[in-house]
C-alpha cells in the first residue's frame, strides 16, 4: 500500500485543528463567581506577614451638596458644583461683591467653569447677598 501523500496529511491536520477550535470556542464561558459583599464589621482586623490591618469607623463632617435657597440659586447649583462641593464655596470667609466677582471670573477663566457672560452678575449677586 502506498503511503498517504503530503496533501492528505495536511488536510487531516487542518481538519483536526478546526475541530479543536470549534470545540473550544463552543464551550460556555464560565460565569464569573458571585462576590459576596458583606458589611465590614466594626474593628475587623486581618493579620499576616507580621502586619495587622484593622478597620475603623470614621465620622465625616456634613458636606453641603447644594446651595441653600436664594435668588438665582438654581443657576448657582448648575454652574458651581461640577468640580467641588457647595461647601467649598459656602465655607469661605465673608467677601465683598468685587471679591466674589473675581472668584467667579477665576473659576470661568482659569478652571473653565461653564459660566456665560450674562450669568456672572446673577451668580455674584447670590454669593454676595448671602
Ligand atoms: C471647572 C471646575 C470648576 C467649576 C465649575 C467651579 N469651580 Fe470653583 N474651584 C475649582 C478649583 C479647581 C478650585 C480650587 C482652586 C485652588 O485650590 O486654588 C476651586 C475653588 C473655589 C473656591 C475656593 C477659593 C479659591 O479661590 O480657590 C471658591 C470660593 C469657588 N471655587 C467658587 C466657585 C463658584 C462660585 C463657582 C460657580 C461659578 C465655581 N467655583 C465653579 C474649579 C471649579
């Protein structure tokens, strides 16, 4: 009997490779294992390698998310809380109108706060009138 030719061997190898690829790709992807998230008990600690990590509870101060009511407050809330909290503004020392004007212009010119030309005055009015 004649030995099988090169073409036959090559075809068999290609066929076998395709069969393996189809079998592998057809397999269902294993679902990611569900991660159980449980509340960390107070003062839980983990030790290992000479290091002990202990969790602790911290009380964060209240941080005003929005500005308190006042004229043009909606505009101020739209323009002034994208980058920092309202508290960042509310906890500043008392300032005069020109100082607030300079701050609003700095926010717009330096940090690119989206404040249109006509919006500067109403925002300054709100801040200076607090
Ligand atoms: C595009 C981002 C952005 C927006 C929007 C923005 N700010 Fe700021 N603001 C900043 C950054 C950044 C700082 C911190 C500057 C620093 O630490 O010097 C800051 C700081 C401040 C401070 C602290 C004092 C100071 O001069 O640094 C005040 C007051 C303030 N912003 C007011 C406002 C008001 C009012 C508005 C709305 C008109 C506003 N910001 C909108 C980015 C922004």
